[in-house]
């Protein structure tokens, strides 16, 4: 398993534990705290746990790019890891704080949310760029390999 996949999966497990702690906290606190922290819980669960695990496994198990670079350009996987996690952490910090302050006092917290969104968007694009060429038609791939094998015999 590639290092980037292991890190995605370990971070995913960490976010899963954090999301479950948030869920317990939300259940115990109730009321206004639920409305305040529910978006953070959902992001920790869906982007932190679910998305990170999907991306980590996809980078690991999707068909090979080539013999020389089985997983394609590695920097795309690392860029995806950095973007998704930087964005998620910024959002998990800024969103509840901004909600407590109110919309008219957005300031730096609003800026953090914008940076968060851009980072997650960039991480998602990097993942798409890394995985897209690895989605191959099996029939076309077999035909290509047969053609290469015949060319090598001649």
C-alpha cells in the first residue's frame, strides 16, 4: 500500500473518532449547540472519514497508470491529501467560531472559510486528475496489450 494511501486511511480513522466525539457532544448538549456544531460534525464525518477513506483506497487499488509509474504522478495524491486536510481543519476551526460571532463580524474567520473551500476544491481536483487516467475500459486495455505483445514478437 502506498504511503499516501496509508496516511489518507489513518487520517480518515482519526476524523471518524473526532466525528463520533462530536456526535456524543451534540447528543449531550442539545439545543443551540446542535445547530452550531452540526455542520462541523457533518464535515468531519463526510469529508474527514468517508471521503478520505474512499480517496486512499482509490489511489491504492485503481488500475495501474503504467509499469514505470503504477499510480501516476505521486504529487497529485499528496496535493489531494494536503488540500482536503488543510481545508477540513480550517473549516472545523473557523465555522463554529464564525457562527458564534454572527455574520456581521465575519472578518478573518470568513477569510479562513474561503481558503478552506479553495483548499478542499484543489484537493478534489488533484484527486480527479490522479485517478481519471486510471479508469480504463478493460476490453480496450486487453486489445492494447495484445497489440503490444504482437509488435514485440515481430
